[in-house]
C-alpha cells in the first residue's frame, strides 16, 4: 500500500519575514534554481576557502567551473544584482521605501544564509548584526548596554596601577637581582 501525505503547505511554513525600521518585508519562496545556485556558490566558496595549497585551490577552481556549467540558467542572473536575485520583489519595495543600501545588503545576505543553511542560522546572523561569531543572545543594543555597564563597573572597582618612572619593570625569572645584573654585563 502506498503512503499518501497531505499537502506540504499544511505542515511547513518556510517563509522568511524581515523587519526593517519597523516595517515587515516577507520574502517570497525562492525558486528551485535560485536555491540550487546559492547552495552551489556556498559549496564552491567553502572549497576554495579550505584549500591549503595552490594545487588544492586549482582543483577547487576546476570543480567550480564544471559545476557552474552544469547549473541550469538562473533567470535574470545576467542583469540583476545579488540583492535583487535574493530579495525578489521585496527589493523593489525596499527601494520605494528608501531603505538604506547597507540594510538592503544585510537583508539579502540574511536571505542567502536562509537558503543555504536554514532558518536557525539566518536568525543567528540577523540577531547578531551580521557577526554570528559574537557570543551571547540578544540584540546589538543590549550587548552594547552590557558592555558599557561592564566597562563602567570594572573602571570603578579596579584601581589604576601607579607608576613613578613611566617605565615598566622587568619580570623576575628567579635568583637575586644582583646575580641577574652581573650576568647581563659585558666586560
């Protein structure tokens, strides 16, 4: 007996909504060609980045040329920007709303990550302000507030080291100071 599942739309909501300056922009689902194109680009970039020798880089480049030739044509790729390809009609909407270019670029980069790595990684990129290596949850404003609080707290409790000469002393490596001084002199 053959299994029959219900319509995928009943179970999966794969859309992506990005909020920019208080307005929500809902990205349309990408075409299969765009998804494949993005994943191939990511794979090729990863291989090139992992190459540790000229030979490995040449091999990665050769594979990239082969894969690029095998990809189905991406409609509009020759005349559209990265942002236009990734954001689709949302790009025109952002332009009409006069969204600043860095925001448009950031949204397109987030869409790219969404396509190649999934919703969780896209959210991580978005909420970290494009710095997913930054530790800790929360938004940029709360991280900055915590950093200010921490640096202010540290400044109020940590005494400033005193110096009378403006120079630092050499660390001791053992033995008496006189023995070190006499070893360091030349006759």
